[in-house]
């Protein structure tokens, strides 16, 4: 198979050849796992006599796999890793995955050996279930094996984790405590370009609120004229949210801009504060108090102590006068005309104009005297 000249293949032949090579590679990975498990079986017995004391640094039996897997000689992993040109830790991981698949996930292991499931999927499943008890791992094996060949690893990992939490309450409680103890915010050192990277691990509700606050702040900046990308505005929102008063002012300006699209608020990026249009309220003159005897719209002369009557109006004898004057005025003539002349009186006693006197119908003596 490997003697084929790749340069001579057509397009269809290249696709077929690539599929064959991948199948051979998967089969080789399966064989490698089988060899690793067999290597562990060959080194599962201590060569030293039982009555020999174990001193520090001497080889001992170690369990590399999960609960239910056999012990392996400590130095066996390093020997296998050296032959495969990998690190001792990588050799240890290979043996642990092989033992977990064979002893803890038999259904999945059968599908891997049959070529239905890719070997790397089987290995990652073994690593994800290593801390589970043997009984919980058996439940996960039954639930995951039928889906291992059709789900992406992200979805399959979620299924593994959810099944483990549902099957083992003690494991769920331990995971909750572990996650709670590992909450925090970590900020990396500054780069040469003046930026930093932060990593946050918090409760889901906290991160949901924080993400919504970043979005609201970024949208407010865009509404007020910030033309940067949404991600850039979300980064700038961190500094604004760190100052609560600035954040409140920004939200108020954004609300004003939303309510009045044609009038950006003061200090917004689109309109400087100095050029903000101002609206002057119309000045209204307080109405002048007038007597009820005058029709609306007629200007009148305010009453004086000497003449409290209304100029240019016809008195009504049935209405009492509001004048506080004690003088007895002469009867006024028609509207806008002086009082009529009295032949029996001298000109010196006649008022010079109607604006000098006011009629007081409530005083009957004025009529009788005349």
C-alpha cells in the first residue's frame, strides 16, 4: 500500500488513497493501545521478593488507571516511552488510557477495536472518566458508547460529564466544591503594546449579568457616535463599568439620544457640549388685574386713590363700586366721552375729564345733590 506513487494518482484515486491511509492509521493506533495494555500486564507483578524492604527510589507497583484497573511497575512506563520516542508522562498516559478502556469502558473499547469509533475519542473519554468510581464509569460507558461515533467531542464530553453528575451524587458534590474553590479573576502582565489579557472564572449568573452589562455599555457608546467595532467597544466598557458614576451618565445620555434622535445629549461624541442647541422658553407677561366691568382685551388705566373708577365704561347702578375713595364722583358719560355739561353748575366744579373721577352708584346722595 505504501509503495503507491502519490504523484501519479488522479483526483478520485487520491481521495480513496487518503481514506485508506486514515483507516490504516486508526488501526495502528488501536494496535498501539492493545500493546500498551499487554505491556502493563507483563509488568503487573513485582520482581522483588515479598519480604524485601522497599527503600526510597526503589521500583514499586503503581496504579496509573482509574478505579478497578491493575497496578503496574513504576518504571515500565518509562521503558515503553523510550522505545516510542515520547516522554515518560506520555508513556504513562498511554498505558492508563489502554487499561481504562479495557477494564472500565468495555462497550466503548469494543467499538474502538471494531473500527467504529476513532481511537483518540476512546482515549479522551477514558481521561474524562478517570476520577470516577468503577460503578459510575460503567454507567457512563453504557450511555456514551452508542453515540461516540456520531457526536463531536465537545458534545460527547458534555454527555460524559452530565451522565457522571447524575449517576454519582458524591462526585457531583465534590465537583461543585472544586469549582467553587477555583473561582477568581487573573490578569496577565502588560504587553509591549500596552494591552493586558484577563481570565475570569465565576458563577454562570454572574457572568451572564456581566456580559449583559458589557453589551449595554458598548451599545450606548455606539449610539453616541463611537464607530469602533463591537468587540473594541466591549473592551472600552470595562473602564466605564469600573467607574459607576461614569456608567450612569453614559446610560442617561444614551436614553436621551434614544428619546430625541435629532438632539444628541450634551457631551456625546457626535455633538460637542458647546454646540448643543438650546431652547428658550417663551416669556409670558403676567396679566394685569382689571375690573370685571371691562370686557377682555381692553387696556385700562389702573385706579388711583383719587379716582378708583374705570375710564371709558358705562357704570352699572345695580353693581356696587369697588372703589375705596370717599369722594363723590360725577356720573360718567358714554364710553370714551366726557361727562355731559350741567347748566346749573359752574365750569370750575366740572371735572376736566372722565379719567379724573369714578362713578359710585352705591352712594345715592350724589344723584340727589345734582
